[in-house]
């Protein structure tokens, strides 16, 4: 499947009206996409095994979306095959007092996955140019020196984020950014489901409905994010999210393709180590270890 149309081309002005939340590519139903998702989950597990063994690259997956777009479901389903030892998911919520005492990238830097691992950011530092932009009072509470906050603050943050991501990628962290593009109509439907289904009540929060009132502001902020931070080293993917099964299939496909493109290999031993291995084998076979004497 060709997912190029889900990419936000670097350097272009992005308009969300060009990205259809209901798009499902060549698939017509959940069942239709299930086989592809299943095989990608198996492939991802195999690739992760090599990523972990090779221990040089890491993969950072960034998920951004409006509420109820399906971030949790992507994490649950797409990562279901990977070894928990090589994987971590971090949720970025309203910053704590300790986090607010630092610059905004501080808490993210600490959570960047180690070499060999896959890390998922459930929300991220992009909130700093989204929710913080939609609600400017949050910025005021960040205690940045007044003289440093001017009209170019968002442009400056885009530059800082691009530089941060370039730095990470040039040090071996591959970055995949996904925006789960749910429509306003589908979000309403999912909120109503959360209210009407007792087992889903716990997922509902009335603050989500309040944020929904800022939909247009969020969409404008997101468009500016894509237009300014989709870069050749860390491009944005705008994933249709009105059909959850397609969202999962598309994200899994892109992760598998990305890991597959890294040329990952199990480490091989140099001549000295190979000789050591041979000697150890001989000792084992001949029973030369202390306990067997
Ligand atoms: P879910 O609702 O599925 O549990 P969630 O990601 O929506 O997941 P919540 O606890 O509902 O989690 O919301 C987290 C909130 O924290 C969001 O409203 C988000 O905008 C906010 N947030 C995240 N990062 C920041 C930030 N840097 N500054 C201010 N608010 C932030
Ligand atoms: Mg929420």
C-alpha cells in the first residue's frame, strides 16, 4: 500500500481539508484490513528483536490527536506483538511543578528511548505549540522571562523543535510522528458512546467536551505545526482516524516500513570473539568447567 498521501510534505503549507478522516485506502472493512495488520504485527516483532540486539538505533513514535481519536487503541493493538522489554510508552499530561521549573523539552529528553528500544510518546512536546497556543494563559504560567516571550514565540518553538529532532535523529533516534485525524462529527459520536456505555464511562471527561469547543483553534494550530515541523528528518503523517481499524493498519504499516528501511542486522562477532566462542564450546563439551571437575 502506498501511504505517501498520508505524509505532510516538508516545506509545504498544510491544510487539513486536503486530508480525509474517513479514507480507508484499498480496504473496505475491518475484516479486510485484519490480515495485513496481523502480518505487520508479526513483522514488527521480528524487526524489534533485531533493533534490540543491534543496540544502536532507537525508534521514537509520537502520537498527537484530539481526544477520542484512538491514541490508546493504536498503542494497545499496534504494539501488541512487541517484547515489552524493548518498548516503553509515556503519557505527557499537564506538567508538574518540577517540570514547570525547567524548559519545556526537559521532561521529553529524559524519556527518549534508549538505543535498541521503541518509545511511544502519547502526546508530547507538541502540546507546547497546541494546547499552550490555544490557551495562552498556560504560557503565562510557564515563568519564562517576559523579555523572551514575543510575537514570534511559536515560530521560535517550531525552530527549537526542529533542531531538537534533528539532533536526536543524527544521534540514532528515528522519529515517526502521527497525527490521528478524527473528524469533529466522529469525535462527538465517540463521546456520546462513552456516556451511553457504562463500561466506557471511565474514559469520559467533561473537560474533553470543553476542549471540543476550541476545535477550530486546534485545527488551525495543528495546520501550523504540520506546515512548520514536517521535516525531511522527522516528517508528519496525517492518519485518517474515523475508522479505528484503518488507523491501526496504517500506523503499523509505516512503522514496519521504517524499521525495515534501517538495514538492521544481528551483531556479528570479530575474529577474537569467535575464537573465544570456539574455546568456550570446547570447554563445555569436554567438561572442563570447575563444577564438573
Ligand atoms: P486519555 O484521555 O485517553 O487518558 P489524554 O492524553 O487525553 O489521554 P488526559 O489526562 O485526559 O490524557 O489529558 C492530558 C492533558 O494534558 C491534555 O488536555 C493535554 O492537552 C494536556 N497537556 C499535555 N502536555 C501539556 C503541556 N505541556 N502543557 C499544558 N497542558 C498539557
Ligand atoms: Mg483526555
